[in-house]
C-alpha cells in the first residue's frame, strides 16, 4: 500500500517532502530532493530518497504479499 501511494505521488516532490518532513521532523529534506522534478530520473531520485528516509526511520517497506 505504501509503495502504491508513493508511486501515485511520484509526480509531486512537494507531497513527498511534506510527508517526510512531518514524519521525521527533519526540515532539511528539501535540500536533498530535486525540485522541480521535471524528468523521470529526477522523480525516481526523489522517490528513492523517500524510501531511504523511511527505512532509516524504521518503517517496514514490505508489501502485504511480500512483493
């Protein structure tokens, strides 16, 4: 479910940034995101960064079915 949500939000660096900053209370995430994310590569970078931040903060990223 989490992966699905991030996939849908992939176009929105602002959405990802806000959620992560609120979750981690790390207000410097904006400096590491590529904004505006115009290319697919920039969007992928932002989503990968989001997953890394979540993993570091102890969020289990496994899907319900283990995929």
